[in-house]
C-alpha cells in the first residue's frame, strides 16, 4: 500500500513499501506541466505507516522498519537518505492518505516527419550570361560583379569599375599611377 503526502502548491510525495525496498516518488503539477522524480532505498519491511514532516530544508520522511528507523530528505535538489535522525521538534507533520503509486505515463510517439524534397541543382554559371540575384549581377569571364551603382572587376586586382583603383590590402581608393596606398601604405606595384 502506498501513502500520499500533500506538500502543498501542487507537490505530492508518494511512499510505498515493496518488500525490502521503500519507493519514494515526488510529483509536481502545474497547468500544462508535470514533473516527477522516483527512487528507492533498502529499508526492510515496514512495521508502521510512514510519517512526513515539513522542515525549513524540505520534507523529511520517517520510515519505521524491522531494522530500525530510516529518514529520507526530499528537497529541491533531490531525494536522499539521512544518516542520523533529524530534529523534528519544530517540524509540521503532513497528513497521509492511502493510495497507489502514480503510473508512469507513456509519451505519445511522434509522427514521422515528411521527407524533404530534394533540392534542385544549381545551374552552372554561364561565361556569357550574368548570374542575377535581386539587384546583384555577376559574370565569370572576366570576373565582374555589379550591385546597384557599384561595380567590381577582378580581371586586374587593382582595378574596379570606371577607371578607379582600390588597394587590395584595405580597399581604399588609390590613383592609377600610385605605387603605395595613401591610407595604409601597402605597396601596390
């Protein structure tokens, strides 16, 4: 037989003696969500019903078995046995009701995903026709790219549209006859 202790705010502690084992489960319920934790300890067969106490540190279970008393601490960090009897003088005893251990609810299997449609292969870039994407246009031979009113040609690393040259190091505009970049000092020739 299992005993259920209501710890308040949607929290329950369920304790059951299963032969030599004592199973302890905690269940927390809130709208749209349920969490549970379950563990068991070797205590021997119970000789009295369990008792639960609310302490500042959490819930303490007192299990009385043929081999003696056992104490289990239930806190936000987990469920653990306590090696010595805690001071329960100021603790609030929680009322118990008899019931069964909660069944572990199986999750619904996920529906299989629809297979993705294969991607269409990209068309090769034509050496004659430019590749266009929005307001960007790119040609392969000679390598040119236009976007809006900007134009870059990679046929000559220093040239880029309308007779202007750019430094390959920093991208600053340079005169066609310049030997060094006036912005970063990079040697151009």
